[in-house]
């Protein structure tokens, strides 16, 4: 089944939305009228609406929004989302919801001596960092937990430290934190470059994921 044909599992979407809110330390999602509403409260994102699938409600809601910083997230292809939105909405390139329902692939990854791995797991949202010898963050990631899944979030490698396997180190470290809690199922949303990394670790694309917003006036 191609990415575009694969509809997202509503239960996985529910877990991911909850985990994202936990990882970002914002209000938990509220389900109403077929969409999750998340009051984010950031300067550049006031509110997010997350639709598990593309329905007429997407266009209907968009028609009621006139201000920027209110973001629509839809588990569907960008070209399909574009068709149902007013012309003043901007549709971003596709991202990908991905799942890993078994342990990630084993990777023989040795950190260079200039790096150290730091795991902070005694908190609600554990964090794994790869630090340089000067204590700077070279790579970082977080994992939030729902009932039976780990939601991996903000997996980032500093541009100066890319292509050294640090993202893999972070992912495997977060996996070990989840395994210690009895969690083996993983969920995340990836960009196209991130997708390539996660697929090498055994993750699979579950659904397309599209962002739409009204651009802020420059």
C-alpha cells in the first residue's frame, strides 16, 4: 500500500497527539467535532487542530479561521488537503507518521571520543543528549509515554555534527529508556530527511501527515 493510500489508525493518532502535547509541555488535546484541539499558546502557534483523516470538516473549519498561528494538521496527502482549503492557506510538504512495533534494528554505533551520551530519564519526558567535549549539545531527543507507546519527539542533530550517526545514538538511547518501562511500541512524525534515518532503524511509514496554515504577514 502506498503512502497516499494508507489511512491513519485513529487510535495511533490519539496516542501520538497526547504524546506530542506531553513532550511539548502544552495543554492535553481535546476531542471535539471529529478533530483534536490543542491549545499550544506559543507566540508562533496559538492553537493546533489535528484531523485523523481528511473530511469535509477540514475545509469547514478553515473557513472560520482568518488569523495566522492557528495550525491545521491532517493525516492525508498535501495535494488532497490543498483541494479543500481556501486559497489563502499555505500547505506544507508532506511529513510522515511512522511506527516501530518491535525493537529497532541493532546498530554498531560507537561514539567518537569527542562525544559523550547523557540520558536524563528521571523526569516525565526523558531526554537523551550527545554532548561535545566542551559540553555543547550535538544531538538531542525526547520521548513521552502514553498507555503502551513511546512518542519520540524533537530528534535533532546540530548541523555541525551531522552524518556522524548521532541521531541513531539518540534514538537507541531513548528506546532503552522506553524498554526499561516495558514500552516497545514507538510513534513519531518525521520530515523526509528524518524518514530516511528512521527507516534504517526499522521504522515504517504509517500515514502521510500534512500541515496547513495562513501565512503571517511579513
